[in-house]
């Protein structure tokens, strides 16, 4: 704050990168008297990873409700109307009520962020669905052994292990659909049974609202997906 108020530039020379990252707005790295990189800490990591071919991960600390007593930074300052801040104010009875508008927020392109079902060999079924509206919802249940074996036989009878591994567009209409909203998310079905394993990927699965099926794949895959989804959404008997 002092250097900004007094329009000063302070030069710090150090090998302690933790200290440098905390104190400096811009970093210059030198090797044998030559500048090899310049920018913020994250910018340097990205640039040098390309030059020296190394992988990296950047972790950030973010406190959604943090604030400073100065009132100049954090969620206390008046320019933000964030929900966490308003809930905190409400808890101190400094604000009469909190309103949340809307109840149906779709994703940017109208689709779920994650739709995943995993059935383990033990019969444990795990379903994960993530959307902007509801966040991540995880449901778990147990599939009886006899039903699991019957389902495995059903998959075999549907000739799943004889299907192609990839089904993709074979015409211009299908290719154009890939560029339109909502963006299609490929379907991937993985089945492992005994010594057999098959992974099938469909670039555009199912039909759209106009009943158009863009990718030509066997109806048996729809039958398998339908059976999986019914098991996933079925209420467990009490």
C-alpha cells in the first residue's frame, strides 16, 4: 500500500519464491545474467512449462466469506451483493431478509455438467448428476445379485460385446449439429464382465426434440442405457 500511495518501485532480489509471490506484483527470472522469464508467478510457470516441458498444477486459496476490517476488500465492501455475504449480515440481524430469485437455472448450453452411473461388480450403484441449479447430487443403492446377473445376461443378449467401439457422424447434418447449442455430450458405455471388456462411444446419443437421431448406432445400446437408468432412478424397497 505504501509503495502505491507514494508511486514507488521496490526491487527485491530473492531465491525464496514463496516470499517473492507474496510480495511482488511482477517477477523477473534471470539465468547467467540473462532474463529468462517475466510476469506474475502463474504466468512464469505457464511459460516455463512450455519451454522446459514440465507439467504443473496451480492451487488457489479462496475464502468466499473473508473480509478485512478496513471494509475495502472482501465480502463486507458494498459493491458486491453476494449471497454468502448477505446471509452473514442476516445472521447478525443487520438485514431484515434475504431473497433468492428463480428456481430453474440451466447450464449455459442447457445440459447437465455431469451425468454418470457406475454399477460395481458387488452390485453397488452410484449415480452422480451435476448441474448449475442443483450442484452435484450423488445417490447410491445396492442392486440384488440375481438382478445384477440377469442384467449381465441382458447385455450379452443385446450383443453389446459385438458392437463397434465408436459411432460418429457420417453426414453434414450431424456434423453441423455438433456446433449448435445445446452442445452434445458424447455417451460412453463401459462394460466389464469376466474377462470381457468393451468401451463404446457415441458422439451424439439419442434423439433431439424433433425426433432426429443424428448418429446411426444399434438400438440395443438404447435398450441397455434404458435399463441402467431405470435401476438408477428406482426407489429402493423399504
